[in-house]
């Protein structure tokens, strides 16, 4: 799942070299913390959060096939 988020975010970002993703996994839950360049923040979040919510939806669909829950947070 980490690779999926990295691919999607790096495809959208102007500075893909500054995309860092930290993954923490519990029993059935995966927490992904996304750190990106401040210049790319607006692009990744999108208007009214539409872009980040679309990424989360794709991620949840991928996680459900593995019978896990996933949470994606953008941290500064």
C-alpha cells in the first residue's frame, strides 16, 4: 500500500524527491504518514480536499482486498 500512495503522490507532485512516507502497521490497521514539500501541499490536498480524499478512497479499496484498514495523514 505504501508503494501505491508513493506512486500516486509522486505523479502529482512538482517535487517528487521530497515525498516521504512513513508506514506503521498494527494487527489489522495501517497508518501512513505523508510528508511533502510545502509547495506541493495545495496540489496534493486539492480543492476542498478532493484530491487527498480520492487517494484515500483508492487506498481503502486496496486495503479492503487485504482485509485491513488504512489511514492516511498528511503531516507537516
